[in-house]
């Protein structure tokens, strides 16, 4: 089971992607390749998927407009997905969703709409009532990419339980207190502003004290350190190699199980930046840049046993498979597998 995969895709041609998949895909990692690729659920533009801790339920955004959707599924023993219903995402083009660790709530955000929603989850895994709705307002300093709020990622602070919202359009990471009933209250004193850097995704370090924040617009990776009840930016490094030139946008960031390595993808350069991270000093160093094996590496995941890294190469219809040596931080390409418009990878 640990090698089973669900793959989020684009199914439609949009300004930023030529989507031509059929929905959420199921697949399996056999060690060197992604095999047995099949359509698990026909959904429009399921560009992000999330799986419950026990693998029994799956949730997918429908990145559509003017009002997108969120779909729920039960996952059957044979790996097929049975629909449990759909709700409005509360805005245009939902880009991300996340399950609360309690299993009681589903969090989602819309990129074009700039909204955040919390939904109650029912006992059978279906999506219940919306318990919170927040409309972000304002803009960031970049008039082309930050003309309005663009919510790109949601997560839950492992120490406090706060909902953490990365808004690329505002150039901010916001912390919201989540009440037992699912209501959100902004903690404005905790907001981290990085402005024109354009924050996209973050990953928590295993120590709970550090966050690795990936910035899309200036291709940087920031280290945030917890200080009391908030975080401060304490270090930063570029994600590109010394000879890189031309346009580039980052996409995915992951931290290895031992916390010593951070991986980030570059779309444009089509590379994976490999960083050494020292939690004691918060020092971050780009130690190598590895070709991604395909074009526009959108998502990247580390296998549950830690010795494989997969990159979803959106524009070349491939998933790259790498052997990963945590001791040396080495990435070695084992091969690429044909997958239509892959943009999100989730082990089940």
C-alpha cells in the first residue's frame, strides 16, 4: 500500500497549462517507475488531492471558475474512488486543500478568488457544512502577479493547531486560530510578510520550530524560526544554480525525514534544488541542482521509505523517479514514466 499513488492533473486547456488528463489518476511506484496508471475519478482539473491518514478517503479540488468545487471520495480496497459528493469551493479556481489532523475539518483556498474555507467532515467522510469563510483583500507589490489575493496553500501548525495560509498575491503567510467549531480568527501579529518574493508553498521541519517557505516569484527559499507565538525569517537562499538564466518559477518544497535535506523544484530551469539544512543554527545552503527529468516540475514527493523522490513534470507529461540517498543528499534519475499533465502527487 505504501507505494500506491494518487495523481492530481489538469483536464482542460487553461492560460498556464495544456491540460489533457481525464481526472484523478491512480498508479503505483514499483521502485524505478510509475506503473498501472488508470483513471480513478473523472473530475475537472483536480490539480490538488489530499488523502486521509488511513487512506480511506480522498479529496480533490476542481480548479474551475467562476466558482470552483471540492469533491470527496471513499477509497475502496481495490483503489477505486467512490464519489461522496461535491461542494462549492467558495471562489474561483481552488488551488489547494488540506485535512485537519483531527479528521474533523477540510481546509481549502482559491487562487483567483483569494478565499479560505473550512468545511466540517461527516462520519462517512463526506463534506458537511462550511464552518468558516474568509475573503482576503488587498494586493502585493508586483502589479503583474500580485494584483489581488491569491491563496496558494493551507496547512495546520503542528504546535498550535492554527491554520496557516500562504497568499502569493498578498505576499504574506497568515496564521488563523481555529476554534473547536471550525471558525477562523486572524492572528495579525503572527503574519509573515515577504512581499514581492511571492510565497507559494511551505513545509514544516520535523522539529516544529522551523518552516521552509518557498517563494515563487524570486526563486528563493526562506527559513522561518518559531519565536514564542510567531515566526521570523532568519535565513534565505536562492533555488537556482550559478549558471541559470531566463525566467523561472519555483513550485514544490519538501523536507527529508531526518530534517537534514530540503528539496525545491524550479519551473523554467526545470531542476530540483537540493539544500543542506542545519536546525541548530538555521543555516541553509544550496548544495546541488539536479535536472528534473522533464519540463515544469510542479510537485515533488519523497516516498514513505525515504529512498525515492518523484517529480510531477506538468508540461512534458512525465513523472520522474529518482533514487535518494539521505546521507549524501544524492539524487540519481532512475527513469521517467508517461503520465498526462501531472501536477500533484500523493502516496496512499
